[in-house]
């Protein structure tokens, strides 16, 4: 028979296995998402319309040295990415648009301490706001 000590160990291990299952993605082919805010050298990972996007920044005094790499979600090879580099001052934003009329806005924080989406909802380019 199991002793109480041994039974409690098995219960603890079983609980960790069950809880660990909740952190797994629902599907193996789902791509990671990180909408931010992020600090220096940390990546924002998201989608804009039919494009995947990785954005990060390097602090440049009180400015954000923003780097954005975009590619087609359908391009599994990753052979045709596009890269954009831009310097943003504190609270300055940049709009990133996709060919299928979707847009997102990224903002540099105070003293280049963060990079974040201004709004997490994608908006249609040219739509009244």
C-alpha cells in the first residue's frame, strides 16, 4: 500500500503535469505572439493582415532605434522578408500597413524605456477613426 508521504508526492507530480498542460499552445502550428509593451532588445511578435511581424528597438539616448521585419504568413521559407529601420522620439508613433488594408501603430515610450502597440486592434487603412 501507498504511504501518506508517497501518495502526497504522486499527487504533487500529477498536479504539476496537469497544470503544465495548460501552458501548451492549442495547436503545434500556432506562432508565438507578444504584443508588448517590451523593453530594449525584446521582440514584439504579431500579425498585420497577411504579414507576420517582428519589431524590436535599441535605445539611442531618449529615442527608440526601431527595427521591423515583415514577411508573408504563407511564405514558410522566409526567403522574402522586408526590413525597416526608423528612429522614434519619446511618444512618437509609426503606422505599419499591410497590402490587404490593415494597419497597426507602434509607440516609443518615455526615455526609450518601452515599445508598445498604441491600440491592440488592427484598423482598416483610410477608415474614419
